[in-house]
C-alpha cells in the first residue's frame, strides 16, 4: 500500500497545498493536508519568523516543498483565523467544553464557576461535560442538573464505562474544532481515548492528599474524532486567571445577562455592587461568586495602573545603521558595569592591604 502511494505522488513538490496544523512541538509542526489526507512534519519559513507570524494548533496553512517520501515540508503562509485563543494556544476553535468530574475529585461549585467565567471570556460557545456519573447517585445528578440550569447551562452527564452516555457528546463535537479544558485528573485523557481511538493518551491518577490529578498532557494537540471533528486536549490547570475588565465581568454570567436583557441599571457604569436601582444585584446563587471575582478584577486593574510606563523603563538607542531600538534602562547602580578605572583602584587597595599583613 505504501508503494502505491509513492507511485501516485511525486517524491518532491514545490506546489503549495493547504493543510491544518495538528500539533506544535519545539520548532516543528505536524500538518495534515486537507485534500491528500497525508500528515507532514514541517518547519516554518524564516520570513514568517521575521515578521512575527506565529503558527498555532488549528491554523490553516500553505505548505510547500513537500517531500512525499520523507513526509517533510515547510509552512509558507498562515491563512486568516476565524478565532484565536492564547491560553490554550488554539486557532479556529468553534467551542470550548469544560470537563469536570462529579467525584474523584469532588465537584466544587466555586471552582466550576471560575472555569465557566474564564470560558465565557473566550467568546466561544461554552459547553459543560460532567464525567464519572457512575460514582454518584441519580438524586445527586438531578440536583446538579437543576442547579446548573439555574446558572444558565445544560450539562452532559457521562461516564467512560457507559458508552451510550457519550452519544450526545459526539453529536455536539461533530465536524467542529472543540477545545477540552478543566482540572487535571477529571478523565479528559480517558475520554479522548474513547472519542478518538488510537490516540492512547497517558492517564494520571488523582492524588490522595490534594484530591487533584497529575498533569498528563504536556502540549496542545488536535485529535481526529472517529465520527468527524477535531478535539484539542489542553494541559490541565488548577486555577485559571480572570483577566477581564471589571465592567465586563457581568456579561460572563448567563444569569446577569438574562437580567440585563429585560431591564437596565440606573447608572451606565454600574458594577452591580451597592449602586441604587441595580438590575443585576439579587438573590441568584452565583451573585457571591460575582462579587468575589469583581474584587479580584478590580485589584488586577489597580495593579496594572501602578506599573511604570514603558517609556520610564526603556530608552531609545539609535544604531549605526539608523535603526531605532528600545533597550531597558539600568535603574539600579548594582546592575551597572564597573569601569576599568574603578576595578584598577580596587586592585591597588587589595595589594596595599596584602602588604600591610
């Protein structure tokens, strides 16, 4: 079969073809061609590096100088992106699914709320998948289902030991680029091994002391699903940052969005704390979460304001070629290079002290 493929394709070709980046490791990129369905190990053209063009997992790229025998090529250009995530670094994703476990580790509402808000900031469609449903009672599942519907979400309850529970998830992932995110140890790797047979991701156990799993995914990679679609597994992390403006935070809570859709606050810059005639403030469950996240966002904003301006920490240096370049200023004397005269004086003092002894 391999011989037939090589006969039907030239050993090398300079005609650029379109492909999709499946993985990025060091300075190499695994790219699958859209029409030929072959996977090539590619490098990036030097001109892309010069202009600062980053190549991300999920990018549609033009590949040239294809060597069909060795499976090598070079990325010549990156096509315009529909969406872009910086953490995890994924291009052209259409939705993000948070994967959490109901038990082992036990589902924590505050932690889940934080992940949901972070997912909402991406601008992608947000889905929620609760794994290990076989470890809890039907009553517990019903409680979480009702609770999360009040939050504005319709979670999928799954178990890798119940294949039928995965069917609805497969439908949600069909022919889309989806990002999986969540805590370590919740079963993401086991789930991907089922959805994309042949992947064989390494699986980590949950630690006993902290109730958290060990990180088993080291880099972002796209996996082809058996029924169509691509899935990005991302390195697990325990506490995502909430880097958003305080005024925007309410839009990342479906409960708050629903209230603002039917009525408005008295003040246009309302932060929904103690302002009069506020449409958001109320007795909804996650309002306390909102206040905590708001305090964090305000603290981050204040910290950014206190940082020195770039002009005060850099200086303009004009090189011989006339090129302008900014370099960091030496703000402390201890970082300055000592002059030769000072070094010579120090040596003379040392010699004098040695003679005295």
